[in-house]
C-alpha cells in the first residue's frame, strides 16, 4: 500500500511565493484596470549580454554539426567550465581544484539537495529570516519535529535571529548545530557578513566537525573590496564549508538555469575521511542528475570570459542602481530601510507596527506595488518587508513614485 511522505504534511501552510501570487490574482480580478508593478520575487529582467548570447549560440551550433555534436556530458560539469571557475576563484586568491566544482541547474536545487548526503539526525541551524528552501527541504527530509504556528518555528531546528540590533548578521548557534546555513549577501535582508564574522562560524564549524552550507548567489553584487565574496576567503573554510553559487543573478540566468557548488576534498565530518563528503556528493549527482544542459554551459563559459565578466559587471551595476533608487525613495518618506548597498534587496521595517502581510495588502491596494512579506522568510522576518531591485529602471522609478505619493503613513 503506497503512502505519502508524511514530512510534507509538516510544511507550514502556503508557500510564500504562491501565496503572494494568490493575493495578487485576487486583487487584479477585483481591480482589472490596475497596472501592477512587481518588486517582489527576485527575478531578473534585463536581456542577456552579447558575449553570453554568442556563447549560447555557439552551444546550439555545435549540436547542428556531426563533428561537434555531443549527447550526455560529464555529470559533474564540462571540464572547461570547471577549469574556468577554478581560474575565476584563483583570480581572487582562492585555490579550488577543478574537480571540486559541480555544475548544476541552479543554486536553489543544490541548496535543497545538498542536505541529502548528511545523516537525518544532523541538527540544522538557519539564519532567521532565511530563504525558505533551506528550512523546507530539511523538513521534507525528516529532520524536524512539528511546526509551531504560534512561534513560526519547527521543533529540533535551531534559529539564529538576524535583527537590526545585530546588523542582521547572526550570532553563533545557541545549541550545538551540525549543519549551518548562511547566505551572504543575504536574501532577504541584504546584509553582508565581514571576514571576521564569517571566521567565527568557520572556527565553530571546525571545532564541532559541523558543515557550513554557504549560499553566495549574490556575491557579484558586493562592491566593497573589504567584504568577502566567498567563504573560502576565510582560512580553514575548505575543511568545513560547502559553497553554493549561481549564474542566475550574476548573469541573468534565472530562466536559463546554471549554477555550481564547491565541495572541497579536505572537508570532513565526524565519521568521514579526506574526500568522503566530496565523493558522496559526486555519487548523489551522478545518480540523480545527468548534467546541466551542454548549450547552457557554453553560455556559462562565456560569462567567465573577459568580455563576459565586464558585461555582467555592468548588468549587476544596473540592478544596484535600482537598489539605490528604492532605498533612497523609502528613506525620503521616513521609512527605515536596510540593505541595498552590496546586495540587490532592500529590507524595510513595516510602518506603524503593521504585520508583514498587512503591509503587503496595503502596498498592493494603495500603490499597486507588489513586494514580499518578511514573515514568509521566518519568525524574525515579521514586521519587515523585502523589495527587490530586479526590474526595468523605468518600472522601479514608477513604483517608488507611487509609494511616495499614494502610500498613507
């Protein structure tokens, strides 16, 4: 007799983004003439750059010629792309071997799948608020107890609150943790950890034989040269950290789908030797995954070319210009806003003690602007709201103008 995975039933009702979609559709049906502007989901909007388009065309052209046609590729990723990533990291003074990179179809799948190589009794610790995939996939795996709707937390999970008092950078776990999820620049708060702040977590993980799962998907938005773009800029991190990254926000690949994970061979846990964790992830990928699209990998290789890096740098600068417009616009009308300096997200306090969803409805109904309620990212997100800089400049400006003129405070 077949039965469902009972752990799915533990998931808090209503995934964040589908709920945003449901409320938006209802409002649009009631107000069909409303022209909505979306500053919610972090979906890129600007076209791929010329070098990347040329790389993708090259991948297609290879498939049109019998001499260059390829079917299945290396499940770990094309060697030339992995070698290009190794050079990219080396250019920032980090030595990562090409076979320590694993090419995938994005950071979100890797963030969800990486936990599968660790034991089910491993206790995870999460930045709070956090991108929902970290928490939800550990629930589905069976690591949590029941969900408590009063606190917005799961039993057995460790939450590391990120508040304005700690600059939205968490303290070390309050209880012994085995898997530690960090994201910097952070989604949703826009906070960026310093070298010393990451070093505290690396030291903790090495002492406890814990593993840091470090999401660096927004690292290309860091402009401050003193802020680390990779966990491996911290001494000792290769012994305790897995880094996940993506071309999605780096190069506009949100719909193209291409990312990578770094699993160093020297990373060890309590019951493993040199290379064990690396080999387990290799086995997982070769079992469940036939490799990223060979066409898309040509595009990724083009991103890492000199011309591609320059063009994609201009693309991220464009979005950061949007972030400045949003943040300054909010501050001009007295709203408290954080982030938006080295990250494409603005994290604002909801005015007048409103809940996150109350402010969502208010912003939608008064300004016809869609954002993301902070409470959807975890209990410490209540009373906050995320706005995304991913959008056309003219739409960003229109949205800010509406907020300033229509929102009653």
